[in-house]
C-alpha cells in the first residue's frame, strides 16, 4: 500500500492542489510487486500535460500485467493485476472485431497498445460493457465466471505476471476491483494508455516521449552548468 499512497501523493502534486491529501486507493497488486518508472512517468505526464483533458484515465503495463486507474483529478483510484491477450503484439488484426471469440486465431489474440478514448456502450452478447477500443472490440471487464478451463481467476491471483496472458484481447480484472474502482471511475468514459510489447514508447506515445527527452536534456544541461 505504500506504493499506492506514494503514487497518489505524486499525482495530487502534479494536479497543483496544495491542500489536497493523498487518498486511500484500492491496492490489489501482489506484495512486493513494483510499478515501473515508465508507468509512473507516463501517468505524471498525463496529469501535468492534461492529455486526458480532465477525464479519468488508466495505464496498462502489459509486461507487468498491471493496471493503474486515476480519476479526472489525477489521483490514483486503484492498482491491480490484469489479464490480457494471449498473443504478444501491439496491433489488432484487420477484421478481428467481427469474429466470434472461438474464431480468432491464436496469433491475433492481442491487446493493442496506444492511447484510446473509451466508454460504456452496448455489445452484441454481453450487454453494456466498458469499451477500451470499440473498433478492435477490446473491452475492460471482470474475469468471466464461465472459463474454468482457462483458470483465469487463478492466473489473476498468481503473484507472477507470466501467466496473465490468456484472453482473446480484452482486459480482465477482479470483480471487486471492477465494481469498486473501474465502474465508478469510468461511468462517463475516459482515456486508456496501453504500453507496448514490442514497439517503442516513442512510437506508441510520441508526445510523452518528446516531453521526457526534453526533461532529461534539461537535467543534463543543469548538471553540466553546475560542474563548471
């Protein structure tokens, strides 16, 4: 929980609210599992640059199988493990959205990377769902109960991210996390940032990469001046 509190404090500061205090966030990450610097920097940049335009946002780290959810105020609402597409890749195959789940080839069961504007909407077979990317039929939902052979609940509870690739491309979280954090945060939609498997950060989030490079250059210049 210390990590969650630290992140909450960081993003309150980015939001430039001097009187706000870190809020309690739901922390379902396995004990001892860290959040990468890239995720922390990206989330900070989203708040500082107002890239989500005041809407709630989430950052999904596919390599770590983690999702972090932030409110429109930039405060961390929760962090949890996630199940993602069984195939490694950063793009959705053409036409995959129109296929039945069982008809999607294994190589095409990817969770695409990038910045997506999502929200709740109807689906053909699951009622109202939270679409992350409607065009590629990627949604964020609780772990479905009807998948005992895939052992999704067990994979989600495992402390290792290595067994979290099992879905057809959608993002699964635990039911408590979905109800307590996801549903309430994204009721009116939001922005989703999904880190890549293979592509570079510069390809996936060019504005963030440029900002980070400029900040690093600035730090270097300040360091060189101080040494003269």
